[in-house]
C-alpha cells in the first residue's frame, strides 16, 4: 500500500465491475448495455504480528484519503490502482492467529 510491500498479507481478492445497465426497448427487448461507472474492489486479508498492525487503514478511512494499491498477478503482470479504503476489520481469539482485513475500491484499470 502506498509503495510499501504488505509483508503480512495472506490473501487478496479483486472484483471488477462495469456497473453497466441493461437497456430494453419495446421492439428489440434486450437492446444492449448503457455504460456505467466501472470500478475495482479489493479485499486484503493479513496476519497481525505480535508487535501490532503492519498498516492501520484508520487514518485513510477517516480522512477519505486516496492511496495506491499494487497487485502482482499471473505471468508477472501488475494491477495498479488508486483506491479509497472504506472498511476494515480485526479478528483475534484463543488458539488462532490475529487477522486484519480491509476493503478498498477505485476506478477499474487493466493488468499490465
């Protein structure tokens, strides 16, 4: 996040959507799609070391501060995006690792 590698990251999921809307007409029925505001949404799951959070997203969330998120993908491709973190969660308990998760979204971009 923002140029630093999240060492404790365990899993990332990426969902992309066009947010297009179906267009129907009397003559054709389904006539195609009307463009929408395309976006990407990320869910990042991380372990929490005993020393504390690797990266606490609270300041970015509270200030609606945009950040940079980079993913490494298949074949060495990269996904780079400007994102807003809109949710996070912390889980911990007896006999299990502590886990931190955050959700972010931004404009849809292409793998490069």
